[in-house]
C-alpha cells in the first residue's frame, strides 16, 4: 500500500487581459497556494515532507486557450531512502492554442537509498509556448552526502501538435557517485539541470543564454523556436548562480518568488 498519495488537477482560462483559475482540485498530500497578483501561479506543496518507497503523486495541469499558468514548488523536493518499493511521481501538462505554461519546480534532492520513478508528459498545441526547468541535486555536498545506492528513473516527453518535439531520459542505478565521476558523464558534478524553452523568440535568446552558462553547460536550438539547455555544476549553489539569470530572461522576469527565498 502507498505510504503517501497525492493528486493535483488545475486548469486556467483567459479572463479579460489576464488569466484565472478554471478548475482546481487536490487530494491527499498535494496542496497548492496561489500568490496574489501573479495570474495563475500555483505553488505546489507535498505535505508529506518528501518522497520514499510507496509514495504516489500525480499532477495534471492544463493552460486553457490564450491563458498563462506557472507551476512551481514551495521548496526543493527530497527523495529519501526507501525501505521497500519506490516512489512514483507522474505529471501531465497540456498547453492549448495561444496559451503558455511555465513548469518551474525547484530542485529535486536525491538522498542515498532513494528509489524514485518520475515522468513528465507535455502536449503542446502548434502555437503554444512552454518553459521547463528540471534541476536535480546528487546529495547535499555541504553535508558530505555520497550516493552509493540509488535507483532514479526520469522520463520527459514533449509533443507539439501530436508529433514528438523533445524526448529525454535519465536512469541512474547503484553507485551513482562512482558513475558520475566519468568525464563523459558529469566529471564528479553534484548538480544537473535540464531546460527547454518553446517560443517564437527562442533563437534570439540563444547568444545571451550561452553567455550566462559556465563551461560545464551548453545550449542549442532544436528548431528556430525550440531552445534546449543542459548544465552540470559542482553543487546546487553554483547551479543556481548560473540558472537564475537565465530563468529571469526566459520567463520575462516572471520567476516565482519561492525561487528567491
């Protein structure tokens, strides 16, 4: 039986010149706060305090026609040691015609002994806009944590108008600290981020984004309107130092306040 279960379902709609909540429902360990003055910005909260064996979390969100939605988290999510089984987190996002959605969860911190299977499925209409950031921390460097026994499966699938646009996957199993030492893997990096930006102005941002990245990061265009980024750093603080100005730029200075706390 699951230790913790949680579901969140949210949709937005166009209201005048802005956006408003269309439908909203939560159950179990997943809750949400909506800061005033930010349109539809949802701060998702896992009240169980972290993820461990048997946990099941599910998120479904839809940015309705000509509306905008931002989804973020109150703080970093933690994947703790699992005694039995694994935790599952599945997210399904839909972005309708003329709509935009920013998927901006804060860091996922992996602890030794973690067992987590995570998936993100995104369906975009042909003219939809989308910003995704997914940071992962391989143990807390300041606490001397080393990942010797971890099972982490992460799958990202983004489609546009029914056709594949961006598919990515990560599978780390066993002695992750040893695996990350390889120069073709991460050269002992303690943090990683994947970012995707889908918008007509993606190409114009590329030079500036590249200028903000450290030598251990890279960005490219998958299409004139699709910018992808991957970066590894020694720790979470170094990652944020590079990441925050990039997110400020791509979000139009719409970075959620919780990211700065």
